[in-house]
């Protein structure tokens, strides 16, 4: 694994970890959107549809916070 020193705070950062995190978040968000669309097409708009929407919101919000910090 390649270690790179961060210019802002001088800490070592694992580059493979920083590149993989957005990909995993995108896959997970896509999976949750698929659950929501399946639920909508089956006319089952309920609490089980709202839970993935909350997780999508929290993932998008945390990814924006992580991007702003770096």
C-alpha cells in the first residue's frame, strides 16, 4: 500500500483507502436507490422505504463533509 504525506497536516494517508471510499459510497447509494424504486413500483411506500432514503441522505452529507475537509 502506498503511503502519501498530507501537505496540510503532515500525516501519512493511505491512498488506496481514500480512492476506494467514494466508490463504495456510490455503490451503496445505488443499491439503496434501487430498493426505493422497487418499493415505489410495487406501491409499497412505507417506513421501509423511508429508511433507505435516510441512509442515502446521511451518506451524501458525510461524503460532502469529507470532501470539504480535504
